[in-house]
C-alpha cells in the first residue's frame, strides 16, 4: 500500500498524522508526507518554519514505531530540502534506506492541484487529509484513488459503508478490511435503494458482500436505506468511527458529492469519511 | 428438541433467516425445517386465460420451487441440519397458511428473514399483520447474523409474564446466551441513559420465576427517553426479545430502529 | 534475470493480475489459490521468489514462509496481507520474510519488491 498524507500547518494535520501513523504501524505502507504551501517565501524558497513543521511531522511518524519495528530509515537532524523539480521540494537525507519508503515533500501551489499531481506521481492507493482542508471536496471527487478525510478521534468501533448500484473494486474492499482492522471495528453496510429494480440489484450485491466479508472472518451488519431518506439517515448517524462510500463513475455519491449535497452533510458530522475507488 | 420452521423465498432475507437459525442450531438442540408458501402468479400478471393461463402458472410455480430448492441446497453446505423445503399450496393468505402449518406441526419456533430498513413502514406493516397479532409460536424476525456472544436484550415496558419467561427458557434452556433486561419508560427526554434497576417493580415475579427455573439475567436496567434516544441501546446484540407491540406504538418505533434479529414471544 | 516465482493467494484475482505482468518481464510464474497445491509444488521445486498471502482458510502464509525458509533459505518470500497488524508484520520479518506488503497494492509495488528480491539474490549469488 502507498499512502499520501497531505499536511499543512493547521493543528488538525498533527491529529491526522497520529491516525495515519497507526495505519502505518499496521501496514508498513510506503508513505509520502506532502506539505503544501500556497507560495514561495521572499527568498524564492520554501518558508523555513514550514520546513521545520514538516521535519516535526516526519519525526512524529517515526516516533510512533518501536525502534526494532521501524520499517523506514531513521531520521537525523542533518538534512536539507532540495528543489527536485520546479516547485517541488524533497527532504534529502535519511529518508530512504529502510525496508519501506518514507518521502517528505513540499509542493508550492494550489492544494487541490498539488495533492492530485503528487498522488499521480507516487501512485498512491490512499490520500489522507484532514476534514478542514478547503480542497477536500474537489480532491474527493477528482482523485483516482481512495481518499480518507480524517475528523476528530473517535473510538466507536463501527464502520458504515454506503452501498449503491456502482461497481465495487477489489482494492476498495481491501481498503475497508484494512480500516476494520485498524479501528478494530465492525462493518455495517447500508444499501441505498430508490426503486424495486435497484433494490433487487442491491440485495444481490449485499449477498455477495456478506459472502466476501464472511470469507475474511467478518460478519457485516446490513440494512436498506431509501435514497429519499439519505439526509435524515446521515444526520442521525453519529456513532461511526468511519463512514465509507464508493465513488465510481456511476455512483450516487459521485453525483451528490459534485453538487455539494453529501459533502455538506458529512462536513457537519464527526465521523471520518473514506471515499473508495 | 426445539422444532423450528424457516420461511424461505428466493431472496437474501431468507438466506439471513437460514443462517440465523443454523447459528442457533449449533448450540441448541433443534430441528431446522424450511417452508415456502407458494403464490400463483407471484412473478407477474397472467398473460392469458384458461389452459394457457394454467400452464403459465404451473411454470411460474415450478420456477419458484426450483429457486427455493436451490437456495436451501446452497445453504445446506454450511448447515447440515437444514431440511429440504416443504411447499405450502397456494390458497388464501400466506400468513394464515404458515400459521396453520406451524400449529399443525407443533413448531416451537418460526424464523423469517426481514432486511432491516431505515424507513419503518414495512416493519410496521409486518407487525400489524394478522400473523404477528396472533402469533402461533415464538417468531424470530432475522435481520442480521451477529455472533451469539453479543447476547440477548429483552425489551419490556415493565411487564414480563411468567408465560413469556417460560417460552424463552423453552428456546434457550441452557443459558447458552447471556440475557439482559431493559425496561423502557417512553417520554420526551432527548437523551437516554440506562440506569441499573435490579429491583424494578413489575418484573420481579417473572424474574424470580426465571431464576428458579435455572435462568440467569446478567443485568436489569431502566431507561427513560424517546425511541430515537434509545436507538443506540438496541444496536449491538445477537437478539432482541419482546412481545409484539401495537403497530406504530413507541415500542414498535424503538424495535424498528434495531438492526438485530427480533424474537417475538406470544 | 529470469526468475522462478510462486504466487499464492486464495483470491484468484491476485494471481491473475500478477501473472500477466510478471511473465511480460520474462519471469516464469506459478499461481495458486490453494495452499495445499502450492505446498505440493514447493516440495517438488525450488523457487527464487515466493509471494504469499498471510491469511488463508486452510493454512496460513506464515506456515508457508516457515516451510520455504526450511527447504530453501535462498528463496526470498514476500508476504502480502489484507489484515495488516504490527504483530503480523513483526512475525513475518522475524521469521525471515524479505518484504511485507499490505493490500491494496498496485502491481508496480509487487514488481518493485520482486526487483529488490532479484537484486538481493544476485548479490548473494556473487553478482
């Protein structure tokens, strides 16, 4: 697994990083810590305070591991930030050389564009960002990979998966399974229906998903939610560690997200959100 | 031995019903029969009259029987005790035919699948049906199949009869599952928290009877609030036990919010 | 360098995805979904690289790792898992796995791990 973590100087980035570190401790994923600054400093480089912040983030990730379990190269204070391509800076020093890669990069520019470009560049399976990033909605709809929007830390042990008529990818199911392990959570699947023909399709998919998760030793809870009741349903659902939804080309959520409806609703909830592809 | 009948159609809810019954069957001495109430023309409208119509209806019925038989066979792989389906002939109301079958075969437990829905209309319709209003035997509405270790939650509004306790012990005689009793006092309180009330009035005689018959209740508590505020309390159990509440009553609203399987006692 | 590779995952899709890609790189690949059949093949033949899922119904991937390490210490074992935990990663590495990859992954990631393993084999074989 390769994870891209988008970070800024907001306090929530530190919290996001602590959740991601748990995921890294479990998965030993290759990871890029991406800092985003809107513009260069007056001397034409990256603001030094931001470089310091990124260095702190790097150290915080490494401190999440016991020394004997560390899959990444250990950090030392002897490092430099080099411009590897125009507007893209990378921490050079002890960031490579472990079993797994941990890359620290800073990109200058528009957050949405820089995050999406970096995700393409590094071939990430998952983009992680905090719930107050302005760009979250655009990234959620435009990214090619799954996107995790981290909210406040919650320990409710339940993951809600909205299921619609869209295609399910193998990698999305694998991502849900990893999240269930990470949160030590039960999986609940809410099948979205609006008419009888859709309900029959959703039932078949639910049946298949139950079979899939049973094969992984997971017994998911299932339920049906009429699409016209989606809004009150989301408003009532505050007892989740994580809400997940598939965002394929024909998914209901892709359509609703782009018109801002679901995004606005989810923004107000406390649960983290995982958009699957 | 507990004699169980599961209503099976060719759908996901029926698979859930079978899995739920088979899960019970792994820790309780029981037989697991399956029944399907045939409905002529259930696949659509008749396309003709007379001989053609009869032939068409026969084909529909055969197709339906085949689908149900295939479903039961596929589930038998994970549940050897599952018996092949028995088909109830297509006449009068489905619920009446099933009730008659349950009574004449002296079944102790009926199981049927129901996909849990956020919108409670179908649930209300079901519990308002003649079958549920005059339950011929304990009826398990299977909605999900969580592990039995999640225990049973008995919901009551303060009245639990010895007869209900006796019926419950007839199904779970060996304390195979942990039991909690929650007494619901419905009001407008927007936030509900369960309070320990081991000496709750109204339930002591039944509880004493239950305990003298060898049953153990892990916890008795009381909760005050609206059905919505209590929803979180009915989420995470293997089973919820209750009598059949009046359609659209506050207890019915609370039960409609539970994704757990519901065991209704007559 | 053409390598003999064995892939074991109880989901057919993993072997299918990897087969086409790795054969294109000139490697010879045997893909299994049944651990028992994979073990039969491991008993008959020495592979350069074994890629195995950790959690399977019959026999878990850690057992496969132990078997391979016992029969052919030279073989590099890459562990893949859909249920990643620190304990599993730690156990894999302690028992001599070459790499540990959590699902979901892109083919590129497995190919990268195989390239690293091939390089390590080359170094061990004397360049």
